[in-house]
């Protein structure tokens, strides 16, 4: 069990049967006694073969308590031989009992032959157990260093927190207790003092892992260390301990500065320097050295350059580019010298340099660091470079002239350094670079980078001139001169050694601003809503104008309020220096619709037009004219704003008035004559009105056929276009005429009037105002007085009634309904009468539902029948002159309800034209559809009786056959012995 992290299997108990796994549960768990528990006889607990060992156990598969799949092996202890030998009687009894059991088992259940090797291989393949691991291979440490050995356990049962015991053996055979996470008295006396001093300690890193720490390791600590865990598992499997070997070497590493450490190395930025240290080892084993140069600057420590134990160079963070360019390198000098060489020192190289050497050894392909030493080599101080840049304080220059500024440089560097000069400008005296605008730059190769109107020249080694031609207002501000010194580096590279920024120099460019006035005039003022409004904004009294000045305009609106109220102005539109026009929120949508128009008619005139002025547009308007000056880069900068005086747009709004009067030139006429009505219109407060007319008709008050129904007949719009509305009389399509007599007078005519045309007629007039040319806006609507058409006739009176001989029928029977028309008054020839007859039904017990049209027959004899969702059919016919028959064939349950007929009489007038009379309705009649109970239940009853008879006969037949053949028993007669009676005398 001493393998390095290997897994060992102690024994493999098995039980085959109904268990879910292949593990056999031991009689008792192998656990450490509870903390503080003592044995029954006093003293302390002892364990054979060390504290983590268990008594050896053996499993015997040769004898079983029972055969079959549920058999269990017998466990025998190593010291139970005598007991087994002395218990022969018990064995005999068991044999007898076993024999008795074998007699009671069925013959099909036989014994299974034991196969221990097969079971062990199967357990090894399928089972997983506890695994204790320590580092593989051997650990090598140097005297005086700290030893750390981790140990962890996995694949265990029981609580998550596990305990660990550590033991030590110098030879690997006999182990001495070293430390324990559970039992305080576990360590041997030899190590208790070191444990109390803290030289040896256990540090738990997780519930299943600990670390053994031994500080200041000595040669006596060389040997084997064993980590073991007490069992908390339900089954014993896996390994419970692991061993690692530790080797302790003498300290043979020597590290020193070469030459001895100097108190300080002072140099200027850009100068070279080198540092050196020596390192050697006399270890008896084959070890490698790794070296690292570190720079410490205050609390910050940086890795400069290192040489690994595998011979690889690794630059530290921030030194990659300098290492690849050769500016920073690490050289070996002799057999034990290591030199750090820097060709060009930077300000970041200032600080204390340390040489750190570590010793490494390779074990089984893995590298271990066995010790590390360091030595302070030198402190490097980088002297800063003195650099100043100065420019004249304040300068004033006229617009269009040249601006000349000089930058003077002062420095203490006399070696090969090159200056880089950059000129900046800003609106503020702040010299932060993000807010600066670069004008010109002279790089270290004396190349000038500038715009065409800016020049940069090198007058002498310490003076640089900036020349700006044709200055303008935008050149006003603050100017800065930025100087940077560059020193050559390794491999033709350059690095910045110093930089400086001059104080801000104020430059004031004087110029003459444009002088002009702005005048706002209203060329068109609205008098009504929807009128046109036009405003003109003019530039007058222009003085000292130059060719590079242009003008733009902004339009504003301010609402009318009381004098003590402050009202903010709303932007309508603004024109920028590049002639782009932007709309405000108030005018954006109306400008896109073409209602607001902004234009520039001349160089000094701007116009604003409202195509349709509304009451919300009433208020004050003013314009702002801006002067823009052209800059050197062809851009435009606003230089001045001039406001105009406001103009108030207002009119008194009055309600629109529209009056319509209707009259009838011929108040008395008879049926068949022409009806004429004229409508006269008058309006007020409506601009340029045009009228549209609609003729409507209403039934008189006494007519109950269609009360409160308004019918639209014919209309004429504002463009004099005539349209038939709801005029449905196909025989009189041209019988109605609506015409425009004058601009405010209209005439309606209806030819060949009929009695059904009786009612109240009106003119509905709408006034329209023109909007934006061809568009119109509704201004007002008015209704005329009614003109009544009332026919004074003494003609016949028609009545309608419904009759049925079968108001209650059985489903499937025929329903007959007669619509009978009676005529009262003057007798008419049957050829002078015609009728339109329609049948309706309300399928409910009351009249609460809407009627449904069933069928209709017009006066020309054409029948129209509505579609239905059930199977019954309808037929409608004229039986006589005044009788009409509706028949329902194959009636269904849904055909019940109230039925009535609607009749429209037509009478031929003496002139030969047909006059339509008022529509009449009959009273409803209720029809009931019953179900034929006998026919409904006839076939189900016959089928039920037939099935009952068949099932009864079949039951009788089955009972007879069962009693005759299946349940018959033979009765045996008891034979009686025939004996003669004996006489009493013989007895």
C-alpha cells in the first residue's frame, strides 16, 4: 500500500441477488471511535499495523448458507481457526439443517459453483473506491527551506469533511506518527515540540484536502511521508493511504553582485548602463539555474528580463519592444556572470535593481524549484532633461494680415538630440491636448506638416517661426508651442527624452462687422380663416459690406397674450450659412404638406407664406437676419444677428351663418303629376361660398310602415355634379331632377309621382370655402323647412290577413298559409290591380326576434325564395286575384313560429301609369310543429323487442346445455346387505 498515488484494492466482497449494486455491506462500518471515547478496559485505542490499519479479513466462497442467486459468503477472521475446529457439533447441526433444507427445495433450484476469480475481476472493472493521493515521484528540497506536501482524498462515502493522519519513516519500512487533523495525541513524542513551535503544521485547504508544512527543513527530515485517511465508507474498497519520498540537499547556491553593490548610479536619459551579478551552485544533483532581473520603484516591482531554467529569455511586461529592438538585453559573462545591458536609459528605468536566482531540478519529466536567492545590485537615478519653450504673450493683428509668432527653446542637452516643434491653437487658455487644434508641425527629420496658409520655419537652432497668412476672425484665440526632444536608440530607433509646452499666447484679430437693418412687412393680411398670409423680410441700409458676406433668415412666432404675460417664441424655420433650411416643431408638418412656404425672392428679400391661415396662426411674427462671413477653408461663420419688429396677424372671428328656405310653387297636385320644390340659400361670415345640396324624404307622422326613416334621394355637390343616392325605383330612374337655378338657388323635380311618394321633403345645404386653389373646406351645414306631399284620394283601401287550416301539424306534414287581400271602397277591375307579396317568419313564441324573409312574388309574377339551413322546402303561388298561398313541404321542428305576409298594392291610374300604394302587413299566425310519437318510437320498440327475444332464447339454450352435459353427476346406490331376521328365541 505504499505506492505513489496508486490505487490498491484490499478485498472484493460480493453478493448476488436483489441488491442494486455489487457491494456487500460489512457487519459494521470501520470507523474511528468518537472523539473522546475510550476502550472498555481503560487505556487508549490501539490499532494493528499502524493507526490506519484494519484487521485482515478473509472471505470463504467454498461453503454457503443457502444455494441459489441469493447466497452470501461466510466471513472468517484470521484468529478463528480454533473456534472453527472446536465447534464440530455446531457444524454438524448446520449440515443437518442444510440437508433438511435441500430436501424441502424444489428440484429445479440447484447449487451455483463458486467462481472467486471471475467475481474479483468483475468487481475490479465495475467498482470505484476511495482514492488518497500525494504528489507523484520524489520531492527535493534544500536545507533551511520550507516543505509543503499536499494530500487529498476522493470517491469516498460519509461526511464531506475527512480527517488525515501523517506518518514519517526515514527508511520507508517503519512509520512514526507525525500529525493528525483529528486526534491531538496522535503525534509521537519526537515531533510534539516542533508541532507546538509551529515548525510542523497541518493546513486544511478543503474538506477533502490538507497540506503538511515543515519549516526550516533539515537533513533528518529526509525520508518517506505517508498520508492516510480513516474510513467512513459503507464498503471497504480503494486505497486509504499514499506515500511520497522527500530528499533534502545541502545549500550549495551562491549569488552575489559583481562588483559589490554601489549606492547609486546617476546618468542622463538616453545614456547606456549595465548591471552584473554572479550565480553558481555546487549541488551533487544535476540542477539548473534560472535568473531574473527585477526593478523596484517604491511599492511597485517590475520584471525586466529573465532567463528560465530551460534557457529561454522572457522580457517583462512593458519591455517586449525594447528587448526585440536590442535596447534591453541579458548577456552571460564567464561561467557564472550575468549582465543586464540597457543601451538607452529612459526615465522609467530609474529605481533599485535586484538579481533573483532560483535553482531547479527535474524529476520524472517534471521541474521543481528547490530554492531561490536574491541580491541587490545597484540603484539607478535618471537625471531629467531641462527643456523650456517660450512665446510672446499677447498679439493683436488686423483681419487679412499675417500673424508671426516665434517659439524659443532652452535645454541643457548638447548631445545628439533632435527637436520636434508643433504649434496648436485653442479657443480657451487650457493647454490640454484633446481641446487643441494643430496648425503646423516640424518633425525630428525637419519635415514640415501644415496647411497652405500656414508656414513653419527654422530660423536658428533654438528659434522656430509660425506664419499665418490672411488671418480672419476664426484665427482669434490662444496659441501654444509644444517641443519634444528625441534621442537616437538602438537599431535606428528613437525615443522621447523630454517635452515642454509654452504658456498660452493670446491673439486678437480685429475686424469690421457688417452694418445693416431689417424691415418686416405684411404684403397680404387674412380677413377670414383659410385666407392667405404673406410676410416679407427685407435687408435695408447696408454699410461696409464685403464680397465674402452672405445673409440668411430665421422666422419666429409668438402667441398673443396679455401684456403682463411672458410668452416664449417658437422657431418656425432657420436658414444656415450653406443655404440649408431647417423647420421647427410647430411648422414641420405643415411645411411638408405645403401649407407653410419659406422662400428667398432676392438677395435682400425673404418671404414667408401661409396658404391657409387658421385661428391658431393668429399672433406675432418676426424675422432675424444673420450675416455670415466666409472663412479661409471655404466655410461660413455667423458674425451678426439683426431682429425685425414683430407684425401682429389677427382678425375678428364670427360664427358662420347659413339659412335655407324651401317652397313649393304648386301646392296642390294629384298622383301622377310632377312635384317641384325650390331651395333658397343665404350665408354670412363665409368666404366665397359654394353650396352642395342633398334632397331627403321622410314619411309623414301618421305612416307607421317605416317611422322616423329618412331617405336620401339625390344630391348636387359644390362642383355641380349630380348623384342619385338611395333612389331604388328602377322604373323611374330619370323621374327625379336636381338643378342649380342661380348661385344660391336650387330646384328639385319629381315626375309621375305616386301615392308611396307621400312624405316630408327637405333640402340639406352645405357651404364650402376655397382652400389652396382647388381644395374646399366645409364651413357650415343647414337644413331647410319641410315640404309635404299629401295625396287627397278616395281610392280603394287594401287590407291583408293570413289564414291556415293546419295551424298545428306533425313533423313532415305540409303547412299551407293563405295571404288574403280585401279591397274596401271603390270597386276596381282585376286588371287594374297588382300586388307585391312577401312572406316573413319569426321563429320564436313571441315577436322578440327579427323577421326572416321566406319568399316573395312581385307584381310581374317572379318568385324569389330565400335559402334555408334545414330540409323543408317552400313554394309561393297566386291562387286567385286576391289570394296567395305559401306551402312548407316536409316541415321540420325549426319551421314553428309566427308567420305574416307583407303586401304592396299597385293601382293603374286613369292616365295609364301604375301607382304604388302604401305597404300593408297582416297579423301574424302561430304555427306549431309536433313530433309523431308513434312513428318516432315504432322502430326502436320493434328492435328492442326482437333483441330481447333473441337474447332470452339464447340464454335458455345455454342453460340447458350446461345443465345437461357439464354438471351431470353419477349417483351410486348403496348396496344393502340382506340378512335374515333371527328369532328372539335363537338370540
